[in-house]
């Protein structure tokens, strides 16, 4: 399994990538939407894990752009901000149904990725 992780919190995203690698899951991580799009152009991923709230490009905007490049890519959103109703509305607009709340429980993340990928 190969994962693209995107979160503007460097310490968080690098730690998640490291913990996934301990479990045999390859993960590339970046802190901006533009960097994520570049990696998505250059690599094949099984799943992308995107922070919802990021400066300059939100996770929902990023998901729409990634879908243009990789229509079948599974996406999990991470959220630590806003109300559940706001999040549900944004996810509905993006066509996604997978999300996890921060702080991230790595085992829950891994289980969700396995569930999505079957």
C-alpha cells in the first residue's frame, strides 16, 4: 500500500508517515496542496490522507484537483476544526465519505485504509 499524506502541520504528518512505515506502509508526505498535486502527477498512490483545513488550498479543494489527475484514488479527510455539520456539507460537495478526527489514532487510520481498499 502506498499513501500520500498532506497536512500543514509538519510534525504531525511526518510522525504519521513514520508510524505507517513501521507497519510496512509506504507513505510520502507534504505540507501543501501544490506539493501534493506534484507528487500525485509523478506517483501512483492507493490512498490519499488530506487535512481539511490548510492555508492556500483546503483539503476539499485539493481532493477535487487530485480527482482530475487520479479519478479512482481513495481519499480520507482529517479534521480538527469546525462543526460536524460544516464538515459533512464540505465532504458531500467533494463526493467523499471517509473522514477521521484529529488527533489521529494510527491504528484507526490503518484499519480505515484497509477497509477502504478491501
